């Protein structure tokens, strides 16, 4: 039994007198897709924000890659969120957003190169003097960018402006950009939002390939239940900020508490 990549232990997030998450605990397995679902207002995005560093949780512990040395909330938060409003990556976690946040006036490949610069640029002198190590890093960044463009079927769009791409391709470009940072965990915030059925199918294939071909760990928030059931090995369900179900897609789909939460009725009514 391998150690989970990410462990959430009794995390509570308060905003004044409002409790957005209460004693939330779950784990994200390595090389698998874990989906975080629930009705609107269930606390999913708040939990994402705690994991990716936008919020500091009021209580609890977040442990990343515990086998290699735990990083609790206090440790993680000291690592800066990088990339402003366009790209978030810290402590091996990369994130995409429900509202697409590309550099739309830059080319597709430039979006991927900028992502790598934000994460790896740490030696000003090597850039100023154009040292051999700087040129080597540049070549590696270009190779990595084109690798992920090919993986996302975007290589033909490399020199187009990102803002000119169809919506579904912009979604895949966001994922490619996040993957260029070399994350141990990628967090996808409603990646299917605004996609048509064909684009959603392409997206599901992309996410599945990340796990099966690249051993990537994925945590996803998504309202498209057909997509969630198709791509996920593990599903965590939140309602009113608390975990009400945690298990395989089959377990969650047949859990009366989940059905009740989505239908807005009591568990007794579901079982009646």
C-alpha cells in the first residue's frame, strides 16, 4: 500500500463566523484522478484554495508527499504562490482555473515558456551573461514546451496567439502550461466548464492519459458527473463544507447521502 501523495487532515476554514469547510479529511492517491464534487456552495473551491495557497486554513494539516518529508499548512504557505493571476504553482502543486487565465496576447508556445521561467528562473547573472547553463536551460524549456503541445494535440497551434484558439483548445493549453512546471500534483478547477460534448470527450482523454502514460496525480473539481464518473478512480463529496461520502465512483453514485445532497431531500426520502 503506497503512501498517498496528498493528505488532508481535519481541515477547517472559517471566514469570520462562517465555516466554509469543517473537519475535512481525504487523500489523493499517486497516479490517479481524485474528484472533489458537491452541490454549489459545498466548499469545493475553498478547499482548492487552501491546498494551492490562496487561503491559510484555520485548522488542520495538509501533507504533500509525506513519504519524502511532510509539508504542513504552515510550511506550504511560506512558499510563494507564483505567477500572479495567470498561473499558480507551489511546492510541486500546479493549478488551472474555472475561468481561463492564459496570456492571450502571447503565442501558444510563449505561454508554456513563461510558465517554466516563472518556476525555474533563479539565477539573474546566468541570464545576463548568457552562460552555457542558461542556453541549456533555454533549449530544455523549448523541448519541454513542444513535448506538452504534442501531448495535448496543440503542436500545430504553437505560433498562434493563445486568445485566438477555440475554447476547448484553450482549456488544453492551460493544462499543458501547468504540466510544463513539472508538478507532482495538478489541480483542475472545473476544466469542462463551457465545453461542448466533443470537447469534453477530448478533455477526458487528455486527463486519463496524464495518469496512464505519465503517472500524473490529478485532483479535479467538476460538475459534469458523466465526466467525473468516466475519469475518476476516487471521488470525495462535500456538502455544506463537510465530507459526506468518500470512495470509488460506484460507491459514491449509490450513496443515499450523495443522492440526497444533489436532490435537496433527506436520506430517508431517498431510501423510501
